[in-house]
C-alpha cells in the first residue's frame, strides 16, 4: 500500500543528481553547485567557496589565478582527518529562516563522510538535528520526508555527487 501515493511531492523534490548539480521537481536545474533546500525554497549552495576567494574573476593575468584557487584549502569540504567540515557561515540561511526545520539531511557527495564535531555543533546550535548520507540517498530521504512531513520541517544540504576535493 502506498500511503503517500495521493500526495504531491514538493516542488523542491530532487528529480536527479548529476555530477555537477541537480534537477528539481519544479523544473529548476542547478549546475556547478550544491543545493540547499529549506522552507520550500531552493538555494544554490557552494560551501567550498570561502570569503575572500575571488572565484570567477580574472587575476594575475588568467582566469581564476588568485592564489586561492580550488586546489588550496579554500576548495575543501574535508578536514585533515577526512571529516566533512565547513565554516559556520555556510549555514546562514538556516539561521535566518523561521520556523527552523527540525531536521537537516546532509548529502556529502558520492560517498558518505563523517561530520566533524565542530560542524555538528554549529548545526546543533541552530536547534536542528542532522542526518548524514551520501548525496543520492540524502536526496531520496529528503523527497520522502518532505512529502510526508512538509518542507517546513525538513531541509537538505546536498553536495554534487561529482564534487572532489580541490576541484
């Protein structure tokens, strides 16, 4: 028996995960970025970009050559221990929304990665619980829970499946 068969999926439901982005049920296609799904809205999400990084600019005579390129620590999502770790500022949207979602489903890319204690603390300080999975499974779980519980209670932060450190 399909209990959710008569319920329409939210417009932010993830239809497909690509190496460089996502296709959403609304028809929106996000490329060259992750996606943050919260409160029925979709935001382009690039947690690997740090402030001060002149991404997309021309410096020192060539595109992107600003001494803080993607191969530097500025282009990383994992700490030296291999744990998913991002700056607290990447959760800014979650700090602003009201009501806050109960649960954040974090998709860490092609493979699941443990989340650093600091990143867990940053999310917990917002009053949000976290569930960590690889991106494909995180997207499927978000689709199910957002349909069942609503987009106000469930959020997702998804890293593209093709994202690699230093890329």
